């Protein structure tokens, strides 16, 4: 849960802040297979690796756990954001009620193609209005 809030803050204040130059091509479709935005995978993998390594060498279990927590969130990010939402790989589809709400919230985030004015910065926690929308779409 902590990673979702950390990712929300990093997305809002770093990706839509001083590192917009990396994140911009994620909002403006370029047609390229790899985006500058993909650099953020390394941006998060390096501290994860270092925390796991230091936690293991120094036998500090909480560092080890934080490192694996970041890694687990990175895997979830890849599966949800890259595979299910943006369909960059096509081996998995999210068809359930939750994924319907999640995809809609993320598509609304992408409606704004500029640094300012975006909303829905989280990945796994979806604002309630999208669940209402998904419920109406699915059942009404």
C-alpha cells in the first residue's frame, strides 16, 4: 500500500514535474516501441536492487523487505500498466469489473497531454467514481 502512495507522489511531482522531459512521450503517442518514459523502470529498479543487496549483506531485514516491496510493485506496475492498460504486450487481458474502472481512470489521465492539468496519478487505487461508472456499464 505504501508503494501506491509513493508512486502517486512520484508520478505527480516528479514525472509531471522536473522529469516531464522523460514522461512526456508517454502522454503524446509517438509510435515508437520504446519511450523515454521507460527509463523510469531503471529509476525504480536501482534503489530496489540496492536495498535488497544492502539488506542481505548487512542482515537488515526491513531494508530487504522494502527492496522486495519496490520490486513487487514494479512487477505489478508492468503487468497492470504496460500489459493490461496500454496493451504493449498482448498476453494478458483485464476484463473484470476492477480492471474496467482502472483502465477508464488511466485513460482519463491520458486525456491531458500536457505537464499540467492531469489527474488520477495512482495506478492500483481507483477513485470511487470509476467503480460507479464500471458498475453502470457492466450491469445497467
